[in-house]
């Protein structure tokens, strides 16, 4: 049974092409409606009262949901009662068992796989999107092909936002040590040069010139490396060994060349991380999520940001986009109303609103770039820089990814401190990936 399930998820490129072309092949108008043949008339939005329940397996509170989505949805659809079910009310894993009605589910890619997909709540929205004149090709990346191995040729969700990486820096630390601020278009070599200048001990404080967010640097890696190669049945650390070495060296090896960095890592018993930038504030730079100023209290931190540093293999290129996916569930009795909500979140109107609030829009245009983060306290910073690098292609995702992600990061500290060499570490990662995949297949 498990083997048949895995086999069903391995689809042909022809099927992917069919999905990508689901708008009919005749081009689209600016609002995403089909041009070819007679225009399809979307169902009228009902004026009758409708109750929709929305859930996520991410840790979003009611306040966070309302701020980003709920308030805008209720304003757009005053006759809809929007009910958000946080994990604190009903655990996601209990939703099906308790027969809790859910109309819409949302999550980032890996959470979508480990939650809605794994629980069997998903619904193929291909025909529903056509019916409501929703064109998935408006997204400025080939996201369907990246998700095809895990979605088995179906459309279980629509991205309404993305998350990616940028370079943040503490201006006070740069000023303290007389180092010029980083500029747009910097490379990883530039970052390591700054790290060498800024990693030091001063008046009893150990400063790190650079910290990274390891989880995001692996799942959104700029070289578009998957965790598992479905065609060969091997871990990507084997099939793309040279490229994975580049990623590991960037995060855990090259930062150690700065005097004092290895000692700080040994003291922390882990690589310096995000908290060193925004909380303890003893890190000069963080290459992390664009969203961190909205996630943490950084109002009294003298910071700015610039572009994601590019690898020599991808000059001028950025990290991948982590898609925020919204999908109609198979249990929903109001699928048309649920689709209208998702269509609104995908619309030009909402995409501009969310961009103004500092959320990277899934559909980018010049106006949205100008509007980005203009409702935030940091609107006067270099916020448009996040759009100055080209997002890396989406790596092919698999049903195993949520279980494999931590394995790829498991030995980072050992590698950084020299307790394990690169070859040994990569061999151990491969062995554990194969063990985990075999375990999942046997369930």
C-alpha cells in the first residue's frame, strides 16, 4: 500500500506541462481570466450568509491570523462568517478524528505536506480554479513543477504569499568597529570578508560578524537542491554532492575562518543564530527571512537590510521562495465560497495590501515593489532590496521532506568545530536519509 502511494506521487513531465497550461493556452488578461474562446463566466459571489472555517498547522494565533488575513477577508465578504481554528483550540492532528469542519487550510510547503496532505484533507482544486477563473500561472515562478512530485499532478493549494531570505545588519556594530555597511549585490565572499572584520571580542562581549538561519538556508537553498531524488531513489547529498558541499561550507565552514568564531560556537555549543542578531544583539549580520522584522521586536535595534548574498554558481541570484499555500479541503460543503476567499487573497487588491504590510507578495510588479512595507515602522529602510535578486527555482519537493530536513542539519555544529570532517558527515547524512525513507515507505 505504501509503495503504491509513493508510486502515485511520481508523475510524468507531460502531466506537469498539462497543469502549468491549465489556463487554456490562449494567454491571460491582467486579472488572470482566459482570453482564448468564449470567456468563462465565474460563479457569482453569493450574498447569502456563509460560515467558513480556516485552519493551519503552523503556530498562528487568532491575532496573527486576523492581522494578516482575517480582517481583510471579512471586509471583502461581510456576509461570510470567518472562523479561525488555532492549534491551541483543536490540535491539527485531531481535526479529522473529531470530525471538525474545515473549509480552508493553509501552510508553508513543508507544513502543508506534513499536515493537510498527510492527514488526507486536501482537495484537487484544478477544476475549481478553472470554474472561478483563477490562473495559477500569474505566479512569477514555475511553482507547480516543484510541487508535482509530492502532489501527484493535482493542485491542492494556491500560493498567496512567499517568504525568502535577505541580509540584515546591525548598524551600531558596524559603526563601533568602523566598517562600511554592506551594499546591494553583495556576494558570499563579501559577507565572509565582513565577518572577518566584525568577529571579535570587545569589552568582554564576543561578537559574531555573521549568523545564518540554518533551517531556511537548507529548505530555501539558492542552488535549488532537493532533499531526495525521486528518480534515482537516492539522497540529494549523493546525487548533488558538490553543490551540497557549497551549502555546508557557506554555513558551517567558511564563517569559522574568522578569528574567534569557532570559540564562540564552542561556547554556545551551537552555531550562533538568529537570536544573536535580534535578541542578544552580538551579531553584526544575519542572513535570514525577509519577515523577521514582523516576527520579532526590532524597533529599538538600529538595523537595515540589503540583498541576499549570491553564490558564484548563481551570480545575482537569491534564495528560493517558501510558498504560503491556501487550499480548499475535501470536507468543505462551501467549496465555491472557499475558492472565492482564496481567489481574493490571490487578487491584485489583496496582494498590494499585504505587500504594504511587509509581506513578500506572490505576484510581484513595479507598483507592489514601491508599495512594499510602506505600512511598517521600517518603511524608510532599504526594503526594496529584497526584490533586487532573482528568486532561485523551486526545488522538487517530496513527501519525505518534512522528515529529512533535520537530518541534513544534524551535524552542522560538529562540522563547524572540526569534530567531523565533510566526507564523514555527508556519508552519515546519506545513511540516515535512506533509513528514514525506508521507514516511511514501510508504514
